[in-house]
C-alpha cells in the first residue's frame, strides 16, 4: 500500500494549464500588457508565489531543470518549499545553479549571471498594476493603459524628487516595455531593471491573488522611466561582498551581533558560491564553506 | 474675437429615463467669451456642463468644437482617447469641490505638473519652474509647493485647481460653481483672480453658477435655466437689469440686498 492518489503532472489539471498557457501566449504577444486569467487556489497562501507557481506549473515539462530563488537565495523557506513542491508533483530535476536551470522561478531578484536564450524567468508578482497606488480604480487604470495615458507615473517620480531630491523608488521601479505598456517589474530592486532590457531569456510574470499574467519576450526593450535632468540610475554599494569580494552585484546587509556589527553579502547565493569556488575571497570569508544542493536529478 | 465660434451646441438634450436633465439647448460660444449658466439647483446646469465637456453623453443633439487646427469636430463622434486628450490639453474643468479635481495625496507642485507630464514633459527642473510660476499667479506661496492640498484651505485648494487646469494653456474652461462653499471675502478674491486670468489668457469659459453676482462679474453673456430648459439668454447686463422671463425676474428679485 505505497500508492496514494497521485497528482496530475505539475499539480494543475490539464484544462487549467491550457487556460494559463493561453494567457501567457497573449501576454507574450502584447509585451507588458496584463492579461487576466482564472487564477486557481494553490496549496499555499496568497503572497507566497501562487501566481509564479501557476505559471511554472503550466510551462514545466519532465525534461526541465528548475531553480527557485527567494530574494536571490536558493536556501530560504519559500525557495526550498517551491522547489520541493515541483520535485514532488512533477518529479523534475532541480538545481541551484543559474546556468543549469531551464526555468527559474524568482521572488524579487534576477540572477547576477546573465541569462541565456532558452531560459525562462518566472516572477512572483504581488501587485501587477504600476498605477495602483496613484489611481485606485481598476476601470480607470485599464483605460489609462489602453489610451497610453502615463503622465501619472511621472507624477510619482516627481514626488520622489520633490521630497528626497532624487528618485527614491528603489524597487518595483516602473518600466516601459517595447515603447508601449508601462509595467511593474515586480518588487525586484531597480538594480535588476537593466538586466530585463533585451534579455535573451523569456520573462513571465504571474500574480495569483490579482489574477494577472504578463510577459516580456526575449530581446524586448525594457526602459526604466525617468526625467531628462534626473536620469535613471541603479544602486551602488561602497564595499564588495564580505564573503566572495564581488563588486557591482546586489548586496544584502546581514546583522552580525547586537553591537552594530554588520556585513554586506551577495544576495545571489549561487553567484557567491561560484565565485568562492573560483577562489575569490572577501574579508569575512570563512576558511571552508558548506556547499549547497547543486543539481538534483529527477528520480 | 474671431467670427467663428469655438463651441457650437445644437438641440442638446439629456434624459435620465423619463426625467429631463436638460432639453433642447442651443448656443454658440466664441473664443474669449465667458458664458454663465444660471438657475436654481436641479435646473440642469450641471448636466448641461457635463454634456458639453463630454463627461456625459447626451441623449440627442450635437456639440462641435473648433480644434487648434481650425477644424470643427463633433465632440460625441470623437474617440474617447481624443476626448481625454482634449480634456487635459485644450480644455479645463474646475469642479465645485476641489477634492474632485485635485489629487489630494500628491503635492501641489505635482498637481500642477501632472498635465505637463501627461503631454510628455520630461524635464523635472522645467516642470517645477512652471509649477512655481503658476502657484504665484494664483497667489499661493512658493514654499507651499511640496505640501499636499489636504493641508490647504478651501480657497487655496480652489486656486490650486485653477492653476492645475490652466497650466497647459487651454482655450476653453468649464467651471462648476467655482466659488461655491467659500466665504465672501475669499470668493471676491477668487473672482478677481479668475477675471484677471480669463482676460489675460483670452480664455473662453462656460461657468455654471447659482450666484448671479458671479455671473455679473465674470461673464459677458448668460443663459437662465429652469427645469432643464433655457428660459432666457442674452448679454449679462441686459438679462440682469431688464429680465424678461417671469422666472428670471423672480431670480433677480431674490438677490439679497445688504
């Protein structure tokens, strides 16, 4: 009696997957446009990536290799759970290596290692509507997208400069896709915005609670909004990663003790490990370091 | 003034089911002319204004507007995109309640700048300089530019709303009771300001008001409405000094004498 009722491949039933694939195709056909879809209940709470999981479930096949990151890390709760979920319901190979993965589901980061053609990046999106906090009416925001009325988006950036002397939006920084739709790139740090521009990888966005899917096809223009006299710029860090010594990567602050000690380390754990394997060391690097899972084949 | 009307309205009617909003309204508005629409509440003034500004579609009748290129275009045949574009460039709409026409949670500067950004202005410094200029024109201190309108008095909000509407240099402004709800001294200053701006900029305006004093101060021509119909129209001075229709006579004689 080892056989219990099995799930359909990748949890969702085939009709649902077809419905979601149609939404994805429409999203790809109209880059940046939010396609409504009939989001399903998933065995996890809203806000934990129900949109991303449904997109991944709809595009994953038995030969895919899945990587899941949460704020850049492969070893945090959300990432571990979603990876385990797909290992169980789709029996696919999983990996932590960016270069090995065919599908990368992400919560709020884009890997440091440049993505390649054929890879798919699936974003988990909490609020897909970039105009939401400026215009609460959905009927109105849809009309604004339809008529390309995006002056309001700049009002937000104006407010930032008026208040802080610079554009203080650091994540969920609005972008214009292929010169048409203004899109919320999900709460990724604006550091990652340039990586979306003309990326060879397909980028899919799923918002489960808000029931929207949108997409950026490969090699699509993604331009961050700005003012002529206050151009878009990404965050810079004045020190390298404390563990691998990397520069020009996105760093997380880690508190070390309760006396104000802290260090900055790569938010992308895979990138950090790769660099240490290659012999790079930061000033706080441990002598030996544990190696994470790497690639686990399907069983 | 040119000899071609800016706005041409013909037999405009709006019914709400079997109820009459406004019925069979016909008039022309010339560039630089201010037309007051007066009448008691419920007489269809606001319905007419909403139809004219294409915020509401009429049941029948036409309204045509002369675009900047000199062409007369029928409002209700334009696409919604064109109408909305007109609304944020060539037109203005001043609401009775400033909260309806302002974004209360963004700063005064951004409120003025929004229209500029909507038509493609992407230079922060220039937008801000224009906002400062407009705030001073409507007598709001420059150091209030980063305050939200929530922190403004009623009179200031109304002046801010006017600045926000006029920043793109519109040719036609619709005003719905622009001085409603303000105390008399503030009303007087606002009227003075409006009169100055309208004359300086050569604006055409349709002003809806129940206050005959406002009509007398601002407008050259007026229409008196009752139960959705225009009962009398003519030069403001003539209508107020020599009212012909019984209802207008009643209205004029109802003005409180202090």
